[in-house]
């Protein structure tokens, strides 16, 4: 049995898999009995509730028109006062409760809401459905953050206007900055503006965890009152996620229930420390921890960008969940932007296009690199395969390429690898030199060697220059790490022959290369 190297440092714990792998999937299973029950109840309940909802809307819409008549939404906007505010807080809130009651919702409120002078911002989580708007009704119709496009929606656009939302525009490049400034202005108005209600997760999940909180609610550095939501129903008919039931299906299922319970709990106000005021990221993280403990769920570093990667994975014919990487953590620890991760997804898709489930086996890994399975390749594969299940998923691929392969892709390493091939030291690699090393070192077949040589020899000159070699290695960083791994194994085996069984000495001799591997994989938390 060939000797096995011993890694100097363990895997970095903070880059291991999260407690919840996919918080964006709704996996409610409808049994035959459940479907029959929903159909029988729906025959009676859905028409009745649809009529009641329509009647409530027929009253609500003209009231909303009266409240917002001649009241500007842009420019020097002032908070509603007098009769407008009274009608908004009392009449519209009562109509909102009637609307949710007509849909069969039973609302349970726990804790006590404080006023805007004590906590200018309400942070609500988890955000899991379009029904979450009920928290706005319970909280007395505070201001929210809404897209400009929502104002143009028939009927509901006028209702949104009553909330005097902080508007976000996708077309305005300064929208994010303006939104944060407006939130901060309202939050620091000393009670002049009503509270601002924000869902800091920024997208819907299945409530199995709390994903990364966006920092908008925490940048002003003012007290925040956390608000948690639960839907403690036997059948989940409300979760509206990226993978799951459509909007129409969820609405029909919900209307077909005798009632749907929603719990809204106001937690004690979180007053930020001086340290938290200076660090919105820290402030958001601590509020999230408080809410997660109250809910009894874990936290993960997923975010909306993971959803975008899921969509991209689906477009590349991969399973959607293959795009999940915990973007917040990966981007922060590996210093990657979304475009960088998306580019890596394209590379992963090229490798995984022939496999099912979006996971790469060592045979597929070898086939993509046009190499046979050999000790050097097995060790490189093991470095990628962080959980040791014999496959590489996209998350492991991103980590492997970023902290194992790219750091090995230096000019010194590439020069050393080039010199391995260039036996006559004439600064070019001929087909014969290329073939001789790959056959003896990595057991590559003649057919694959020909394909690989042709790929590297970009100008078709019949030989490979260092520039061509370097360009190919930059585009395929796995090869640089493969050659350093091969050289390390060669040194290790030479030591074993000189002093059999001396693993400790071997570890010291190989420390130069292993340090590159281990320290790269042990980045500071």
C-alpha cells in the first residue's frame, strides 16, 4: 500500500457545511388523504373566503385613495399627520385584520411593541412568505422598504402608498445609497416618523434557519426591536421559496384550511453598544443570534446571492441547489465577488455536465483534466473533497480552486513545472518532451496527451512556450496544484525509501509545500 501523507493542520471548521444545507426549498409532502381533505374543504371555504376578501378590498381601496390623495411620495416627503395618520393606524389596520381574517388567519401576538422613540426600527425574521405582510397590520402600519414598481400594482399599489415606504429603484444606480440615507433619516427623526419595518434577510426562506441579515437596518446605529414570526401549523401551506409551490398553489392550499395560525412575538429592544454602532455587520449578527435563540433555529451565511447562483445553476442544467455556497461566508473569507463565484460555477458546470446530482466523482474529475486516476490526482481530489464523501460539490470546488489551486499558480511554481517538461532547457516543450513526462509521471494515454498538448499549444506551432504554458495554467489552476502535489509525493516516497516509516521526518521535509496547502486552507476567521 503506497504511503499516505499526513496533513499538518485540520480543515478549517468555519468552512465546513452549514447546519442547514438549503433554506430555500419548500419540501411539504401532500399525501393522498391531505389532498382529499383540502379539496373537500376548499369546495366550501375557497368561494366564501374569496367573496369576503373581495368585499374587504372594495372598502379598503377607496379608503386608501382618500388617505393618500394629494400626498406626495417623492421629494420633500413628510410623515402623515392628523386625520390621515388616524385613518391609517385605525381604519386601515382594522380593514387589514379583516382581510387576513377572511383568509382564515388566526393571529397570536406575544410580547409588547415599543414606540418609535424607543426603537425606531423593527427587524422582522424569518421572512418566509407573502403572507408575512400581516406583521405590518399588527405593528400599526409602520413604514416599510418597497420597490418603486410595487406602487404601480392595481389596488395593492394604493395600499402600499399608505405605508409611506422607503422606495428602492432597480434602475437608479444610487438607489442603495439613497435608501440607506432615507432609513437613517427616519430612524433618527426622534419619533417624528413612524417606525420603519424591515425584513433584514432580504429574501424568503423555509424558516429552518436565519440567513445573513443585510446591514441596512443596522447602519443608523439606533435601537432595534426584533420581531419573530412563526407558523405553527401541522401542514405548511405558506412557505414561498425558490424551490417549492407556486403562488397560486400556496394561496389555494391556505384558503382550503379551516384556519392558519401565525404567531408574532415582539422581543425586548436591542440597544447597540458603541462597538456595534461602529460595526453594522457585528450589530446585525448579534441581533440575528438573539432572534435565532428565541426561535430555536441555527444561523447560516446564505444570502440572496445564493438564490441568484441557484438560478444560474438551473440555467446550466445543474440541480438548483448545486449553486448554494453560503455566499456571505465564501465571499468574505475568500475575498470573492459574485461575478467571481458565477465564473467558477460556469467552470464547475463544464466539469459536472455529464454527472447527475451536480456532484463530481474522481472519475469525472480525471476525465475533465484528461488524466487517469493516479496517486497525485487522488490526493488533489481529496483536497477538494472536504467532507470525504467521495464527490466534489460546487461549494467544495470554489473553496478548492480559490485556496488550493490559485495560490499554487505562481510564476515560480509554473516555471518549475515548465522545467520538468523542458528537459533540454531550450525554453520550449516539444510534443516528445510533453509525452515522456506525462506517460511516466501520470500515466496519461496517448490520445489524452495529444488533446492536452493541442489545448496548451495555442498557436499550433508544434511546441509550447512558457507564455502558453502560463496562460493555460491560469485558465486551469487545477493543473498547477496537480504538479506540486506530484512533486511532493515524489519527495515523500524518496524519503520513505531512505528512512522507512519515518512519517514525522517526511512531514518536516514536505513542510514547504504542505504549508502552502495547510495555511491556505486555514485562513483566519
